[in-house]
C-alpha cells in the first residue's frame, strides 16, 4: 500500500531510493498546471487533518464532516479518510482553482510528494526499507522541465520529511496491523477509537481531559501539560496509546489502583 501518490495511469512505477535523481518542476507556466488536482484519490494523514482544519478555522470534527470520506483500509480493516472531491465533471479537489491551490502552504502529504509516492510506508525501521516511486503520467508535463532533484532533496523541499516524522508512529501502526492474520478482526469500538485518536484530534483531546482517562493511566504531569497545547505532541501521544491498546507495545502503564482493580476482577 502506498500512502501518498496515485497510479491511475496504469504505468509501471520506477523504484527510487533517497539518493536517486529525477527531473521535475511544476509551475503556472506548465500547460497541465492543476490537472493533477482533479480525478484523484488522496488519503489524508492525521497531521494533514491538523494542518487543514487549523487553516480553515474548523474543529477536526467539522472538517471531517465537510471535507472527507471515511473508508476502511484494505488488508488492515483500519478506518482512514480520503479527501472528498467536488461533484463536477472533473472530480476536482475542493481547494484547487485555475491559478493554483488556495491552501498550498498546508496542502496534504500526498500533494507534497507528487510526483513521488511512498512504496514502503516505513520511516522508522531503518534506511534499508526506505524506497519511493514516481510514475510519469501522460498528462503531466512537469517531467519535461529541467530542474533536477534527488529524492531526499525533493522531500525536504516539499516539507514531507517533517510530515513523515510527525506521522511516523501512525504509519508504524498501519504496518504492524498488516502482519495480523486475516481472521483477526478489530471490534467496532476499537475502530472508532482508532479513528478518533488518528483523525478527530479535538474530540480525542476532550476524551483525554473530560473522561476518566487520566485516572486510569500513570502519565507524568509534564506530558499532560504538553498535550494540552501542542497538537503534534497530542497526535504522538494518541499514536503511542493506540500502539499500547492494539499491540501491548510501549511505555503506557495503568496506575496502581486501576491495575489492582483489574487484577481482582480477573481473579474472580
């Protein structure tokens, strides 16, 4: 599965490593400008939602309702969201105009990567697993431009190195779930919690601070203060909690009173 990227052209992708080079440039002078923003399928990452909902001055719940379509990720049965396209003949992105993107500084990860896609999903397990692809789609004239990039240079220039770092624990969650046997299914309650912690960050924040959550887990006060005001930190907190919830991995611990209570119930 590739997170960013789109291969609807049906052309065999070219595998690239971080140091491989390619020629590409997109600007208003290219005749196909904004064509790649129509008839697309963009899966949004958790940090995409944060950037976009803040740009549009919406809550995450509002943004999800207006601009996204919920889906289940193939082979993992995990809930994800894709960008809801316009109901026009070209199935356009809601943020594209003839002269470009109106939310360009906060555009999704997929848009930043184009014309590259992530083939490995891994940004944590080591450089040997890191590879990408590009597809020279017939409509795209950006490949005829002279500007040359290394893959690593393109990622830095487009800001996806930062995006990937923030989303790294989340992509690791997806990779781990792919290794589960097909007959191991998640409950609807677990799926809902995965969705909330991944995408509906404002609702997840309410869940943490307005429920019994903080009484159940042994969480240091400085971390509690940080996630109150730092959304990337809150995302990372949610991803680590999901990893504990789904895979029993990580440093989350039930507080002593909760652990003792659960132990008594088990004994009974």
